């Protein structure tokens, strides 16, 4: 009897101790982890304004995210982490596409699928009511969400500067937008808000809380959020086509030196000029579809540009040149690459002529070490020079048939990447994994199926 009583007392003591113990506090590293949050707007090869980017530029950004070892998550997951006070890693990044412009579906969505990444769209609902050509329509948004790699949230109803509005007008913007979204089965759980133009004040933040939103995102110079971020002022930062590779890497929180082991994008300003050049600096009000802030134009023929770089990894590199769509002269030129034991050159006679994007000239096996790259005009026509890309890839190989192509579900989620514009890509099949316990969110990964030739 005494033994039974002692055992019972011991059990009760253990139970009381377990009930009274507190969960472990988040580690210092978990509290200091950051998630980078990026804003994009329209994606189009033809639309030239300060916020729009070309499809090829978006591919470069996503490739840097991939090479930097980061994974994309939904904005709603980041908001939940901040609510819990813990960001579990330093590897996550949120991609936001604001305003509901049609390039999100037409260009960004298939490119994201190439990389197996996901994004969040913040839309103002009066634009969605109007639909194309300026904005996506409601059917477009439902298509995005149905494909699994997107979530959609509010960016107000008419996109006003909210802190300049009356209390009633602010409430009307917030309630109307959320109601329109939820009538279309969007933003049903933990709805998020992105302040129009990124601006807000305490009065607007309180109105967002009162309207039933779970969290809100602002815009500003800080590109990353920590676990201690204000849930109704989570920072984001815009990426535009005016940024060179160095600035993009800083915006993404990745190491430029590591990225340039496999992807080197050289702006015209990184080299030296010979023969009389003018450097044209573009502004957001007058973009030219250039890569970075500007481009260079030779004043006459026989002009030359040259740069010396370090190749960190030996291997096969695809060589490409960026052509701005406005003011580009089809002047004949030769691109020459010289290394110890190597002297290769490409002429633009067979250049695809892609404007506001990359034109592949060919590829070379390069050794690790110093390399000299030059571009020489071959005629009297002025030459436009913008950016040059060297991208580490696999040597071209014969195209192979897709594995398991008899599976209809796999065919629907598989995108064959064009072989004439860039280097070898793995073909990605999006597949859904079970969400972590207690989370409302699912994640998307990609599986390599085969590699097409380039």
C-alpha cells in the first residue's frame, strides 16, 4: 500500500512539474534571423517604366536567389513567424508583386515555375474590377492561386495614399478591398495588407487592425524583416531594372562573390573604353530597357570596350549580351575572350536580336583564373553597349525525352524552357508537400526531370 501511495505521489509531482514548466524561449539566433522581402511590379519585355522589369531580368534575380541558397515563402508565413516571435532560419525570402498588373500571370508565373518558387500578389481591387489590358481580372487571380505557387492579398481598393485620407475613407478602402477579395474566395484566412506606395502612419495602421487584417507590409530602404518587426509595418524593398548585380545581391542578402562563381553580369561601367564613347544615364522617368542605370554609345566606328575579370570555377559558360530596345544600332561587332591557352571570339551576325533581354552569342569552356573580355566595333556605325553575361552551365547535350511524360498531372506542371535564350535549365515539376504541423501553408519544391540542350 505504501509503495502504491509513493508511486502515486511521484507521478503527481512529475505531472505538476511538467504542467508548470514554460516552453523554451527562442534562441538568440532565431530572434536575430532575417527574411528578405522584395517588391516587383509589372513584368514585360515591352513595357518601359521605372517599376517594370523584363522577363530576362526577373530570371536573373531568381537565379541569384537560387545560387545564394535561399528559398521563397509566402508573405503569410513570414507574418505568422513574426506573430510567433521566431524566424527559424536565415534562408527565406518573400517575393511580392504589387498592383495586380498582367505581367504577374503572363510572365512572372511561368518563370517562377521554372525555378520552383512562389510569390505573393498584393492587388488593388478596383483595378482588378477593370481587368485587362492594364490589370489582371478576377479569373486571372483565380488562375494564379489554382496553380499553387501564389497567394493573393489586399493593396486597398483604389490605391490612394491612405494617410492623406479621412478615417471613413480609409475604412472604406480597407473593407471594400477585403470584401471584394473574399467574395472571390481569396484572402479568406489571415488576410494581409500592403500599404499603397508603402506609406502609412499610426492612424492607418490602427485602421488596418480594426478592419480585420492579420498583418501589413510597408516599403522603405530596409529590405529585411526580423522576428521583432512590427506586425503592421513589416518592411519590404523594391527591385527595379536600374539595379546592377552587386545591388541586387545586397537587396537579396546574398554574397556577390559566391554568386559570381556561376553567374557574372558585367555592366558597361565596369570596363574601360577606347575610341570615344558617351555614357547615357537613364532615369526612372525615362528608362530605355537597359540593364542597370544606363548604357554606353560609341561616337563613331572602331570603338572598343574591355574588362578583366576573375573566373572562380572552371567549366562551360554561356556568353550573352543585353540589348536595350530604344536607340540600339545594329552595328557589327566582335566579342573576344582571352585566357591563357584560349582565344575565342563571337560576332553578332547571328544575334537573335532580343530587345530588353539577353542575346546568346555562344559558349566556351573556361579555366579558373584571369580573363580578358573585349567588344570591338567592326564598322563605322556607332555601337551601343549595355551588359554582358557569363553563366556557368552544363555543356550542351542532345535533348532527351521527359521522364514519366505519360503522367497527365506531371505534364500539366512541367514547363520546357526555351533553348535559344539562356543556358541549361533543369525542367521543374511543382509538387505539393504537406505543410508543417500547425501551419496553414504548403510549400512548393522542384524536381529535376531532365535537362534540355541550349
